[in-house]
């Protein structure tokens, strides 16, 4: 899957982007606290994300691989995911 699609989907669905040294960090807040986050490399050689890395991202976001792909393809909504995160009290802080 193209990194461009992942970046776009995450930012369009409530994730805030911040800069790391070699990565972009995408975080979602619930009740003003970071609940979940994932990292995307910004190196020029990384235009595609492997299935293995997609799986790691899904795990970081507390989703199954299928649910994460549904989220990126917009068949799993921001509202559904936000409520899932909120109801399950995920928090990184």
C-alpha cells in the first residue's frame, strides 16, 4: 500500500501529525490525551508499506489487519473507531 494513501487517510480521519527525526508520528487524542499513535517513515525510498509493517501499524492502533485496511479505505468510520478507542480506555499517557 502506498504511504501517501496511509498519510492521507490518517490525517483525514482525526489523527494529528508530528515530526520525529526520521519519521512522522500520527496520534489520536481522546479527552485531550493521546490514546493511540503510529509511526510512518519519511525516507524517499519508502513509497510502499509492506504487509508486515501494515500489521505492526494495525497493532499499534489496536485494530486487526482487516479493520485497519477498512479504516484506510473509509469503510470503517472515524466515529466508529473513536468510540471504540474511548470505550476501551486506550491511553499512551
